């Protein structure tokens, strides 16, 4: 397990670190939707950036104004080290801080179990997105 530090940043501060990670991960998909790596919503989102012990950005994700978590990406050499879990925990904490009653996401089917471990529940039918099967998932946030 690697030591991971996660910061919540606005897009102006996150772009230099998050942009290259998203390009590396999303553009390798079979059929990436246009603009998946960067879009006009970025400026309105809170961005989580994960840094390893050598201060290299190794993962990113964002919290949209509607409470959706998305654009979660972890560099291949940093996977299975707790980076994705640290990003999800930081984004959920940020959603709570902002007063959201729930968060949602579009999970690639192979990652649904990972998200279930955080308390996300599957909702609706499985659907095709970016050349892969996805499942909408949602989690209520306890306010405290």
C-alpha cells in the first residue's frame, strides 16, 4: 500500500496534474466519447488529485455540481495501491462538506464491486458507454 495524499482543487489548480492522467487513461478506451478527457464542466467541478510519496500525480476524479462523481482515473502503475479508494473517500467527504444528500456515478461494470464497498448501490439497467458496460450507482450521505 502506497502513501497517497489527495487534494481537492478547483480546475485552474488541478488541470496541469489531472489533464495528463485523464488523457492517458480515457483515450486508451476502445471508443472514447468526444471530449471525455476534458470538458466544459471541469471549471464547475471540485477535482481530487492523488499524489504518491514522490509527489507525482497518479490519480484524479471530480465531483460535479449535481453530486455526480466522475472522471475517476488512476495511472496503471499506481493501481491496486489504494489510490482509487483514497480518491473516492476524498470526493465523498467533499460532497458531504458541500451539503449533498447523495452522490452518484456511472461505474464500469468491472468496477461495480469496488464502489459497492463504499456503500454505493446499483440503480437501473446496465448500459453501454464509451465501448464498455456501465451501471448507474448511488449512495445516500448521512449528514453530520
